[in-house]
C-alpha cells in the first residue's frame, strides 16, 4: 500500500510541477503586457506567486522523499502559517541546492542564493500571498496593511529603469509621453530576463543538482525553463 501510495503521489507531483511551469510562463506573459496604458499587475502577482510556490513545494517534497523514502505528511515541511511565506520556502530551497559544475551554469547557484533583485521579487510575491492581495479590501475594512504589492513592484521597475538608462536620463524620459512605452518595454524585458535566469537556475537543479535522485525523471516538465539558451533570454513571447 505504501509503495502504491508513493506511485500515486509521484503522478500527482508530475501534474503539479507541470502546472507550476505553466503558471510561471503565464506570469511572464502578463509582465509583457504591462505598459503605460496597462498597469493591471494582479495577474502578474497571481500567476508568479502561485507558480513559484508550487515549484518550491514540489522540490521540497522530492527532497523529503529522497531522505525518507516517502512523501511528507501535512506540516512536516511547512506549517499553515508559512505555507505562503516565500522567504521561508526559498530559505528551505537554498539548503537543498548546490553549485552546478558546468561552465554554462556556473552562475546558477549565486542567482538562487545571492541575487538581491530575485530576493526582492520573492518578497513582493510572498507578501502578496500572505495577504497583500487584499490590500484594497483591508483599507476599506479599516484593517492595517502597509504593504501594497503594486507599489513595491513599481519601485522595482524604477530600480531597473535607472540601471538601464542611468538615473538622470530615466527621470527625464518619464516626462516625455512618447518615451513611456519604450521605458516599460525595456524594463519589462530586463525583469523577465532576471526571472528567466532564476527559473532556469532552479529547474537546472532537477538535472544537475542532488536534492533528489528522482528529479531527472521530471526533466520534460521543466524544460521550458531549464533549456533556455542565453541568446533566448528576454526574447521568448509568453
């Protein structure tokens, strides 16, 4: 019965991992839609937070199975209070990832562990998942919620824009109406590139990492990110 149960859960994990990749791709597609005339970020947050949480959790479940020869039960890896806490989940993921001894993936580990922009993105998605998605409703109800995911994401866009253009040129370009769409396009592409590198680094762990002896069997499910070439970064139409 236990072996049959593991086999059943392995099939479900295949489905869950496939779903996580589809959600992440959908999230990147929503970033591509952001423009001067479209500041609807909710789909970006919904898809990315859902997809990344599922990816983190499938990796942690596989790692648990590798150690205990069974999948975890409820509350054995994360509790209800931190099930949507990306800071907690990412910290657990960092513990099971290793540097990849391949020239083409030499920077993967640093992207997972040290990339400050990735950590900022994860923080926004974490706060969104934990309650930031109800920022407006909380304000209506008089509940205290000081974290507005949209405002925080726009701060990241500004940060990227200043890195691309330089602070002075960026500020000057903002007041030129016909420049706004180009600014959004350029910043969106750079954000997508950084997220693609992060998702690629995570999914390469399935192939080159050691968090699970079964992880390579899921290589088909994760190839949309694990197989991205450097010359494709930021150019894929999601």
